[in-house]
């Protein structure tokens, strides 16, 4: 049930290509089957960081049982990915990690 959301103020040539690559990365870093991963990519968003509209991104990784001791590793992987794919400096990326309680995440008409 992992969800990766990427919002950026830049234009992306092929959102679906970025989403596909991000889906595989998310499955790999979380060691979860990709068929449970959802990715949302939003480009051309109104996003100001440090008072500037230079390329920036806000990323949210949400997953059940997200291990807190791995978030630094996830941050490094996600920053590297966004830097490579979207040419955004890592210092202009915020990543939010969310570990919802099972009853607060729904799928297929029920909760986990």
C-alpha cells in the first residue's frame, strides 16, 4: 500500500515514465511488491522554496509499518532519483515520511 507523491514546480516531459520509474524504486527500497505501490506525480505546481521559484520538489512517502530507522536511507534514494530524473538539487527537496495506523488506510472497500 505504499504511496509516493512527487510535486514539483518544474515541467516534466513524461510524467508516466517518471511515475513508472518511481514505482519500481519505491517497491525496491521498501522491499514490497510493486503491485501494491501507487505513485502520484504533479508537475508545474506553485511551489516556492527559500523564497525562490527555482526547481524544487515536495515528496511524500506513505506506507504502513514504515521503519523510522530507514528514513535517512529512503531520503538519500529518493533525492538521488529526483535529482537524476528531474534535475532538482537535493537541497531543494523536502521529503515527508508518513506511517499511518492500519485502520486509517483503506483499500478495496475495507481497511488494512
